């Protein structure tokens, strides 16, 4: 494998000149640059990533932590970050939660992994971390961005949507279609953004005279199988409902499948609404009405902020992300 010394020898220049040409840093003549570039091509020389990082004091990478790589929610987030970084000749290092520890410790371990890899910036997407955890991570590593969380005292680091407003928008859509007998499949009770979306939903329904105590609710874990199981428990309670709100699209998919297998027509008997508006929503049968959460846009702007603060990129950054209800076939007028 050719080295920088081999390139310098073939080009007839000093090693320092060859290094400056390869890195693009420092002074060198056009003639020397042409000889070095020709020699590098001839020898098939590729600069060491480690040497380049030491020279520039940068690895050219942004680290991203997500709880897992499965499902339709985190994929668009990772795609948006990776595409933006490649536009600027940077790269992504991704970590997820794994192992036998609880989800909070997995998130802390993932963040520390990325810090130890000398990433130039880190994007965190975790519902398990506490506000104090984020504050401690910021003390250890300042170039930090947080997606889908509103952390107290770290507003400039956060890129999120108002999940309470999103829950209220879901309730408004249900009420506008005449639904007053509504059931809910929630996400895990300890997850912050799940609590916020349900709080917005229940608050708005309460304002319309529908008491929270009258709303049959079952809990899932955001997966399609948990949506099936939660819907099975709901149906076993024989509720007199006309609409079902699910706290994400995966659970809505499981619920629609259960209803179809047990002769309950959607939307003729039960309307169903999801949350997130993931890619799967438009291709279910019936096509799923869902609250759109712009996760890719949040991730993109978090990435741009890190590129600006670390590399002076001057990219436009927005923190305004508006949830909207995307109407499709699964929501109809109440029977």
C-alpha cells in the first residue's frame, strides 16, 4: 500500500508539501499540487482516515443514537441525517440500545460509545433518558442535539414537535366526524411523548364533554403485535365505540388486522386513527388516517445545527414542526 512518502518521492516534492496538497491545508504551488495529485492517482494512494482526523482535529462524523433500528419511525430519521451528511462530505456513526440493561442505561451506554468514537457531534433520540441525563451529557460533550424531546434548560439543543397539540388535533378530527364513543390503544405509560399525545387527546375530548373515565383504554408497546393484543382485549370488553385512536401506526396496523379477522369492518363499524404517519400508513387496507409527526424534518434540522456549530456550514435551521392530521380511508363519519 502506497504511503505519503511514496507519493512525495514520485512527485519530487517534500513530504510536508505532499501532505499539504492531500489535506488541502497550507500553502503549495499549482505545479506541486498537479505533480502530487498525479502521483497519488498513479500509486492508488488513499490518505489514512486516522492521520486525516489527527491533522484536522475532526473525524468528519456525526454520531446518532436511536433506541432500535427496527420499525418505520427511526428509519426516516437515520435516512435524513445520512443524506444530509453525505451532501457535506461527512458521515454517520449509528448506535442503538441493546443488551440486558434497562433502556435508560442502554441509552447512556450508546451516547458514551459515540463520544468515545470522537464524533464531531451527537444526535440523541431517547425517551428513556431523564432531563438530568441530558444535562450531564452536555457537560461532557457540548456539541449535542436532541430529537423528539423537549428537555428543560436545553431548548437550543432540542428539535421536537408539540405532542399535546398533536393529540388535540387527533381529537378534533374524531369529533369533526361525529365520534363521541372512542377507545384508545396507548403506548407504554412511562414514555413521555406517549403521555403528552394522550394528554392532548383526553383534554380536548374532555372539553367536548367526553370524560376520560368513559374512554376504554388498553396499553401496547408501539409494536404491531401489541396493537393486535390490545385490540383483542378491547373487543373482549364489548365496548360501544365507533372509533379507535392508536398511539402509533404500528399498533393501528395490528388493531386493523385484528378487527378484520373478527368481522368488525373498518371504517363502517369502527373508524381507526394512527399516529406518526409512517410510510406504512398509506398502504394499509383501509389506508390509515394518521397524525403526521415530521420526524425526518426534526432530524434534518438537528443535523444541520451540528454541522453549523462544528464546521461553520451556515445552513438554515428551523425549530418549528407542526403536527397535521393526514386524512385517509380508515376514518369515516360515525354510524
